[in-house]
C-alpha cells in the first residue's frame, strides 16, 4: 500500500483501520453503494452501474477473538457521502443528455465545505479516497434484512439464548401457561425442537441440511410436546370441585359472580376460580379455556333470565314445591352435576330448559307471566332466536357480540313499534285515511302517536286527537252549527285555530246558536265534558284564573248557566263547560241552544267561536266539606277510663274560659264533678255577655261561634231582627243583608279559643229568605289581610250545577239546627303563633246582582283536620 497521504482504498482491497485505541477489533463491515439506471429497452451495455465496496477484513488480535458484532456496518463521513451524491447527479445528467455508453467522472471535484483537493474520482473503476480522512460510523442494520435475521438466529441458537429472538407475544402466551423462556434449561421442549430443526435447515452446505420429511417429523414432534404441556395445565370441573371443597370455600360475592379459592395439587399453585354455575360455558369442562364465545354463551343465559324472570339455576329443596316444577319441559338434575352441597338436591338449569323450549317451539312456556301480554310477537321471535344461538354447543356456531347487538336492536325496534301501536286507537288506520293532510304509509307508530296527540283535521269538519293515556278527543267546527241570524255571522281565518275558518259573532247578548251534532270517535265507557271554545275579538289579558262569563243556554228544555271559562294554555282561546256525560258506545247526540254571555264581565264586543270540543275527563273535581271525626263514644259521655291527665289539663286550660261563663261553676276534684264540666263544655256555654259561644267537639277540639253583629264590619248594610221561626238559635238577633253587592266580615280571633296544631275553618252560618231572588251566581271571597296566599276564593250560597262544581271552592251544606253553612276562610293554628289574636278581614262580593235576602246568623270556627 502507499503512504498514508496517498493511500486509497480500491474495490476488494484489504485494509486495517485503527481508531486510535491501540487495539485491534474484530469487525466485518460491508458498505455497498449501488446505483442502477434502466433506460427503457436499452441493451445491457447501456445499464450504468457504480459499485464501491469497502471490505475491511478481520485482523488477528491476541487479546480478543470472536468479537464480531453482527448487524453493525460502518458509514462514510458526511463529506464523502456528499461527494458521492454529487457524482450520482452528474452521472444522471450525462446519461440523459448524451446517452453515451461510457462516461468520465469529472476530475478535481472539490468539497464545497472545506475545499479539500485530496479527494478525487478519476474513473468508474477506481475511486481514490485518502485513508487518513476515512472515519467510520456505526449504524443499526434493519431487522427486516433477511441476511441479518438469519445470522442473528443462528448466533442465538449457537449461544443457547433462543429467548432473544422469540416474539414478545409468544413469550406472554407461554408465561400464562406457567412456562419461563429464559435459556435452554427453562425453555419448553417444543421451542427447543422447533429451533433445532430450523437451525439445521440454515446450514451453508446443502448436504448438511435435512430432507423435508425429517423437517415435518420434527415439527410434529414439537407440536405434540406443546399440546402435552397445555394438557398438563387443563383444569376439569372435578378438579375445581375438589379444590374448592365442593364450592363451599367462597371468598367473595360480586356483581360478576361468585369467587372461590382452591388449591390444585397437580399444578402446585393456587388458582382463583371465577364464575357461577349456569352461566359458565359448558366447553370449559373439556377445554379448560374461556374465549369470547364463552362470554357470548353467558350473555345468552342472561337474555333468557330477562325473558323468563328466573335465575340461571334454581335449587329445589326436598318437599318444597317450586314454580319451575309446574312448568313443562323442565328437567331436574341432581347435585352431582351441579356442584351443590347436597347430592340429593335437584337443580334446574335455565339454559337447558330454555334451549328445549325453543327447539320444541314452546317459547311461551318460559316467558315471565307479568310480561306475556306486553311483548310483541315478532320482537319475541328475534329476541329468543338470538338468545338460543348464544347457547349453541359448539363455539363456532355462536354469533359474535356484534351480531347479537344487531339482533337485539331489531327486537327493540319491533317492540317499540308495537308498544306505540297499543297506545293508538284500534281504528287509527281509518282515521288517518280521513285526514285532510296526507300521511305517508311508511310513517312510524311513534310519529303517528305524536301526530294524533297534537291533533288531526278530518274531512267532515272535525278535529281528532288523543291524550297521553290513549283517550280520544273530538271537536266539531263552528261550521256545523246553525245560526239564527246568518247574515250577521262572518267567517274568518285565524292563526292558532284548529279549523280553517271560525265564526265571528257580533252580539254576545243574543247568540241564538243551535248545536246539533253526533259524536263519532269517542272512547266507550269514558267520562267526557262538552266545552264551547271561543275567544274575544278584542285583546284580553290571559290569566291562569277562571274568567266569569255566565253563559246561558238551554238543554233538554232546561235553562242552565255555565259561570266560568278557562284559558287554554298558550293561547287566547277560552273553554266553558256545558255538560258532562258518559260515552256508553262512543257516540252521543247533542242538542244545545246557546243564548247569551254576561256583558257585565265580557263586555259588548264580538267573539270568535271555534267549535264544541268533547274532552275526556277522569272524575268530577270538586271539594266536599270534610266530615268531622269523633274522638268519643257514641253517647258522647266522658269515659271513666279516659286519661285522667287529660282531665287535669282540660281544667287548667279552660279555667279562664269557664270564668267568662255568666254562671258560677265550681271547679273541684272528683270524677263526678269533672264529668259535669265535660258535659257542660260539650254542650257549649255563652261567654262575654252572650256575644260568643264556646264548646268542645267530640274530638276534644275547641270550637266557638261569634254573632253577626260582632263580625259584620259595616252595619249600614244590615238590618238586625229576630231569628226566623222554626230554627234553633244560640243568639237573640240575626243580620239581614240589604240590597248591596257585597259585605265585609272583620274580627280578631283569640288564640286561646283554638286548639294547637289544628286546621280551622270559618263557617258562615246563613239562611236565604223566601223572597230572595238573587245569589244564584257565585260569590267571590277576598282576604284583605296583606301577605296571605290564595287571597281569593269562589263560594256559592246555593248548590251549583254539576258543570260549575269544579270551579267553586266551597259549597253550602245543611246543618242539623236548620241553618245552612259554607266555608269562607281557613287557617292553621300551631305553636308558632305567639300572638294573642289572629286577624281576619274578608270581603264577600257577588259576581252579578246583590245579596238581598241573605240572613246571617254568625260565624263559627271549627276544626276540619
């Protein structure tokens, strides 16, 4: 070789590289830089190829031998790589322009970074590189290189470190089965056999390689060794029962199942056995393995649990009858097959029973009785079919969970459609055909229900709708009415109306509208209310409170009044109830003559009439007076067995009240004297010079009554006189209300006259004189005391008609003494009241007319709860 300054490396030439360590090292390096250019269909001589090979062979070193590092190659310093890259570009340009067979490499190619002149490329065959400037850099060869994999595998086999080339996934699988792949001593035999035959196949000399028959034989041997090792770790059901003390050693009960602890002696390890009998894949007993298909099986059992309402297994005690025994197709198995503690205890497995019922087409036998009538037949078929497929014996026959989900979604969709159809009228298809607006044939049942809930306009000037509970509602348009003065009626189109046209009526004092219709779509055996639907032409303030309208009409030859109308939610339409009825067969003939509305409250403006609506109602919503509950025996005599403590308390609390009694009463001990006092208070006593009357109810609650003269605020509206004959009276005088529309009740209620923790009602005790022609309409009672809730109530001094009951808070009731009474006020008295008095200030006003003919006896405070 030449000196270091002029030394060059040529193809195939030997060279020793010293990195300055003073020691040689064993390294086999191969650097191949190849460039091939193919020019279409040029002949071989036109293919240009440049190869530079640097082979640095092993140098003998006394200190170290056999230190070849596989997979490591050396790389040229960057400046030489750049020079080679420039050379390649130059070659490409020449080939494209000239197409010559030979080319010359440009001389004196200077390095652009340092301007060195030592590096020169003269010809294709000779590339001269100064040896002193060569610096070799290590880089990792790709594992995808077949040559690298082969050499690495052979090296690992020779050094007995096969674990270094085994894929990590395989390592994990072996570790799960209890194997450890660290070296040849712990490596499984199957791996050793497999690696040995693979190594022989890679011998360099052909005569040293085995024939294919020998290869197959060794591979079969390796497979058999692997299978035998797996079989050694197989756990049978008998092993599990033995290890868990016949399933008695349960250590945990979780939502996923029962957890047992047991020691398997042949495996010399302790395993946690998870699972509950009835859910476990039957193939686990023979394969000792659980797969995704095993989960599918367990899920199938759960599906049948949902369908049947039973557990996966039911243990039947001796001499105990279980519902399962009454069901056909149920086969009982003894405990020896089930893992229970008693060998004579039979067990029924749901999976076996369900599979047999499905095969025999008797799936109805397994359905839980409470849901039999609530399942769509098509949904049942889809649900039970996919559940049965999950229980197939062979795992390959079981569906994937994706398929299970798809089928369950189909079953749910069918069930949803069926459930919505049950909420629809039985003749919903006929009703849809009568709709003025076309309905698509593919519409879902849920959408049909939504459409009918919001309402449908039909061809015969009717509006049909259903409530959420399925009750039918029907409405007839004002177009179906007959009008006395047809020329005065104008037809208008209004927004938020259910019909295209509504009737405008100019004079509400003389309606003269005749309604003759026959209902068609009502639900049989249902209570209905008939409502006139109208609105004012002028703007009105919408309120949640009923509006007094006093609609007069004739029905069945009788003149009636409907006092109040309610606002429809979110609209300006009003509904006034005309009558209520029971639809025996779904239809009824209606004949009504509308006469007038009250101009006093409705004004003199015009109204729009939309029609008459028949709406389902559940019950008549009105309040009856609460009946008083007694706390004594039927004779009303103090029982000697009554708590003596109460008697003592009674004497203490009522001593002051008794002292206000006009007569002298001696309060002394002794049961006889206490009974006398009790009888006296039960019958009642006049106090405060006869202005008040105090008594005890049978429930031992305080009651008291005040005279009319002491509570009616403005005496100018009154005329005092003696009580009418034939009535029992406690007071000498009563008050007659003169021709006024209202009167006022005002007083202070003594708290000592009330029982604690009791709800009291103030009853107005009255009588209507024979000459009374008014008070046929309701009366408004307003509480004038500030900061009280629900300050206005509607009462009546006459018993109202049925259509008005639900709008009137309190109605009159006949008393035993011959007087009438009606509640006008309520209060709750408890221990939080520290004041001596409770104020009461009420104003009673007639909606129409006056109160002439009303005779007021007084007011009485009695407990109602």
